[in-house]
């Protein structure tokens, strides 16, 4: 594993982001949560949701007024095994942290628990929330709707968000089994990453209203907002490569995110009103936690889960391939490589960091400035 970009030490980046969030009105304890969620993305190598999104998705939205820095969480309904919250357009990461803390406690007491949040905002990588459960030896499941970008099978209009359906399963290994991916072929965040790095999107991931493949990253982002382009669901266009499966799973996430919370969905999540002016996103999230102790025990679950992963990795490899991975393994490898080095930051992220630092007058100097 090689890396040509300069690194920023984890502690320095963490402190900087906390101070930056505070500078824009986020309470300190909430700022710590938000910074950790973003850095967890970079620890795992999921750069589309890490420092790359710090300014454009969070800081810029706070400034624009489509994200409130103070999160007023309202509990709409609660039972021994369920919770429904309204985040009132505050920090989605803060509301989700509060939700998972509650659900983990409820699941340990009752075997299972589930919750939903409405009127929320971008909650970072979904795997952070399911991973909170896995760290406690529990099964974590979560999903969220988002700005419309996926077209249904046989359609070209962006109707649903990239809608990740995410599972974290504890194992007896150093890392959990964690499958955290969008129900589209590519995430909007990945396209934002391509655009910031000056790269094209591979053909076949995005279609125009005329059904043509689009590759210009910056233009795709504009077209997605304008509704003149759409992401293909997992499996691709039409039924030949089973794109209907990705379409179906995206719809499951859309329904659970909105219907469990009584929240908004699809075209109501664009972030702009009928006049094209910015408005709150009103996203919905859902969460489930299962305690294996209510079945055959946490240790038994972890042992069997680990054995399954090891047998999969030990199976016969395709010619020319050196290694088979299980979900979460590559992310663990990235962490082992980066943990003593720091966060790799490209030129676009460096510019964002310095822009925020200078706007707030923060006293930070980064090695990449030398």
C-alpha cells in the first residue's frame, strides 16, 4: 500500500475539526461526535465520506442555513424496544449517536431494539452506527434515505437516494464483518470525490434522460441536482444484470427510513424548494440492534461468524488473484497502514482546511504548508 499525498496526524485533524465545528456554532460534545464520525471514514479508507466532506457537506450547509449546528432531539415515541426521534434539522450524526446509545441499552435488556429518526441531515458513514453495536458484541443494522439520485429499473428519473443498507456483525477476529455500501452502483459522495480530484466517472454508472452514459464528474453533479441525470442501481441498467435487485433494496431503505419515522421521502428530500432556493433536507434514518445473547450467545455468534469469514477467505482463488476478502477486511488493512501516519489529504482538502482555518482565525499550522 502506497500513498503520495501528505499526512495530517490524527490528533491534529481531530482537534482542528472539533474547533472548526465549534467555531460554526456546534456545541463541543456534539463537535467531538461529528469529528470522530468523519475521521472514522478516513480510518477505513472511505474518503468520499471523510475529510473530503467536512467543508462542502457540513460547514457550507451550516453557513447556508440548511443544517442547524445545534441539534434539538425530540423523542416522539418510545417503548421498551423502540424509539422514534425528530432531529429538527440538526446534525444527523449527533441524533444518530443518541439513538444508538439508547438502542444498544434496550437491546441488551430486551434482546432486540429498533429506532427511526426524521427531519435529520447527513449522518456520515452508515457503518459507524452499525459498528457501535458490533463493538458491544451486538448486530447492528441501519439505513438512510437521501437526495434523489437513483433511477428505478426501466426509468431515467432520479427518484431515490443512494440509500445504503448496512450491517455490522461481531466476529472473533480483530474487526467485525461490515458491509456498508450504497444501493446504487456509485455513491454521490464518490462522484464528488472524483470531481474534486479532477477524475471522470467510469462509463455505465450514471445515465442521462436520454439513457446515455455520462462520465463528466462536475457536470454529473449539476445534472443530478437539476434532475437530468440519475445513478444506476446496483446491478446496472435494466434487468439483464439484475439491476432490479438494487432498485428493490433502495426502495426498502426509502420505505423504512420514511415510514417508520413518519418522515419525508424521495422528491421531498432535494434540499431545494419549488423556487429552486435552498431548504432543509429532512432526511430519515432507521436502526436495528440485535443481541446474540437472546439467541445462542454472543461468543457463539462471534465464533461462527469468524469461522464463516475465514472459510470464505481460504476458498479457491481465481487465476492471478492473491487474496479473497470479507467485508470490513480491506478497511481494517487501511487502518493498519494509516494509524501511525495520519489522514492523507489531497490538494482540494488542503484548500478546504486552510479556508476554514483562516475564516475562523484558528491557530493551526499543517505540515503540508511547508
